[in-house]
């Protein structure tokens, strides 16, 4: 199983927002730049939009992600009085997911990542790789939407395996089951795969 560093829920939330439409390296550099420039999340929340955008530019879509991060921080403050998300651990999974996805810019994948890896609450995150691979190898119907895939895939595995399955599907997608030219001859599940365009 690939490693996953356990982070505070708010740290994970911001990191996952930064990860949208970029690779891990640029996500991490943007996160490090943000933390280096601002001492606290309160400082990020109260900073000028331009300074936040500049700090995360390497992540791409900085003009969208910067204001989105600040809006999330502002909403949490308005609703909770501070930037501590520890209260979420007292919620039922459904309520936790609903609270997180009510934040503008936080979708099912981001909420599920925070729940699973920071709050140790059962949730099955579906990113681009997980969605592609799960469709090709027949874990879900091809017509299943990304949103519905979270629940569909969650129903297939024991809850204590969600993290391992999620991370290994990502690894399979990144290393072998590429979007355009999957390396099917080296795939460990090629015999189970239903993808009609398998490479020889």
C-alpha cells in the first residue's frame, strides 16, 4: 500500500483543493509556498487575494484556487468561530460529508479524502485515476457518474480497506492504466479487465 501522511483535517482540506487539476509535485510545492508565506490559516484567510494567488501559482488555476481557499476559510470562521475542524469527528459520516460538501469548491472527492485520511471516517474518494480504472476493470458500470461512483465503489469493499484500495487504484492508474496508452501487458489485473481497447 502506498504511504499516506496523516494531516490535520484543515491542512488536508486545503492540500486537496490545491491538488485539483495538477500533479502531486506542484500541489506540494504550492502548499509549501503557502505555509512559508503565511504563518497561520488565519493569515491566509485575511491576506490579499493577490498574495495568496502568488503563493500557490505553481499549482495552476491559482486565480480560482486562491479565492476558493480564502472563501472556505472565511466560511468555516463564520460558522464555527475559528479554524478548528476537530468538531467534525463528533458527527455521523453522512452529516460530516454534507457539512464539508456545503463548502463552496468542496466536492465529494475532497470531502471523502478529508474524512478517510484525516478524520478516519469511512469514505471512498474517487479521483480521475480511480474513476478511469474502476470503469475499465468492471468495478462499476460505464454509465455511473463520478459522483455516484463514490457510493458504488464504497459498497464493494470492507470499510477498513478503503484507503488501501483507493491508493492502489491510483497507483495502477498512474503507472499502468494510463488514459491514452494503457500498458496492459504489465497490468496485474489484465485477466480481469473488461476494457475493450486493451493493448496487446
